[in-house]
C-alpha cells in the first residue's frame, strides 16, 4: 500500500536503521488533532505517537500529514504506535497564531505547493505575498491557483497583477464550475508526487480536490454573501490519491501565515525590491532620505507600488522580530545551562571535600 503513497528505493535506504531496530515504515495520510491515519504495507492503520517521541520531539517534530514514520503495527486491532519521524525533504511551515516563535508544520514531504486564492471580493494581494514567501521557503515548487474566475469581472487583469508579484512561479486561472484550468492544474502533479493546497477558507480547495479526484471526497460550502469570505469546511488534513497516480493534500483554511525563517522566500517574492536595493548608491542604504536611493526613486516615479513596499517592510520587520526573540531564547537557554554546570561543579567539589 505504501508504494501508492510515494515509497521509493531512496526512502527504503534511509529507513534501514529503523528496519534493523524492528520498525515498519508508514506515511501519515490523515491528521485529526492528535490522532493519525497511517498508510502501511499492512493497510491503513490508526496510529498515535509513543510517549517517548512526544517527550523528545523538538519544535515541529511531532508527526504531520505527509511524514514518513517508523512504527510498530498491531494490524489485528487496526492500530500502530509511531516511534520516529524520518527527516523531511520539504515542509510548509508557519508561525503559530498565538506565538511569535512557535512554528507549526502544515505539511511535510511535498513536491508542489498550490497557493490557492479566489478571484472574488476576498482577493488580497498582501495576504498572497505571505503565502508565497512561505511556499518558496518550503522547498516545494509554488504554483498560484486563482479560483472562481467566473466570479470576476476582469480575470485576466487580476491574473496579470498576480503574475507581477508571484516571483516567477506559474499562475493558473481556474473555475471548477466551468471546468476552466483543471487540466493545467493536473499537469503540475506528476505520478508519485505530493501536492498541498494552501489558502484561506472558501477559496475552493475542497472543490478542487473533488474535481481532480473525480469524486466527492470533501464537503464544501458556499461563501458568505456579505463579505465573500468562506466558511470553515475542512477540519482536518488528509492526503488523497488521484487517478493519475499523484497525491493531493487538502488543509483547513489559514487566514494568516506568520513567517518563520523565510528570508529566502521573501527575497524571491520581492525580487523586484531586492534588485532596486542593490542599485542604491550606498550599500547600507536605509531607503529613507539617502541620496541615490533607487527604492525611493521608484516610489516617487510610480515604478514601485507603495503598498507593496509597505508589505515588504512589514514582513521583513516581522522576520527580524522572530529572529531577535529566537536569539534571546537561545542566550537564556545557554545561561541556564552554564548555571546548571556551575551548580553541579560546586556540588561535586563540596562532596569531594567532605569525603
């Protein structure tokens, strides 16, 4: 069964140490809070992490959908215990909504990150920039899907706007209702590859899953009429097999993506601003009142959208704040470690004197 979910000779080689320890491989294909569904060579089993794994897992180290895991199966009861998570090739990560630093892994071992946004009144270019920065940073291939094109008065104009800020990744205009763009989406999902749908509620992710799989696998709801925003429909993460051999992962709607360690992704999305900054007269230009500032010049002559510049500054400051807090946490951890060592040394010295 795991062959249908991307198992390969390379993964088998990586798994050898776990196999020698008596574990069996599996892939997490369903995630409902702390409960998991895992595809194994003995079928799909309900699984839970071992206490030791939960205790020793670092931040973001607990299993998520897409992970390859080492487990002990109990097929007679349809259960399994997960003892280890294999290293991830790629991961879509965001900062948890209630934390400056805590990361949340949305999906692991993905090949294509479909960033989905609708072309109705809820379209937000600044939110899309956030999604794209995280998608580029994930290591997967980002593709923008502009859904519900039948609700837009000028779909091509909006698509052109998105192409200008997408950092060179493909942009596909889609209308599931009219069957527009679905073949173009399928072309980005090769057999054996895993893609993930990332976007806000109501942008049509579950509808896309249903159309691409050829059956109604996910429940859908209409968007709210008063603000064109979607209702939460998907409440869990699940990996589906597609008829052509690809794999697609639907996720609950994410209204906001807090960035963590996404400098590279930010640089790709805002490549135009990065190139402008390189053309400034001074290497350490603050883009305020310095002479020869290419960024200020572009803002003044209209070549750079002020809202895009403000978004770049905001996301950059957000990343800087996250990095600053991470450094403070690391320094505090080191201080505590040194105090502990000193205390242990003093205790040992005292015991030696009393012996």
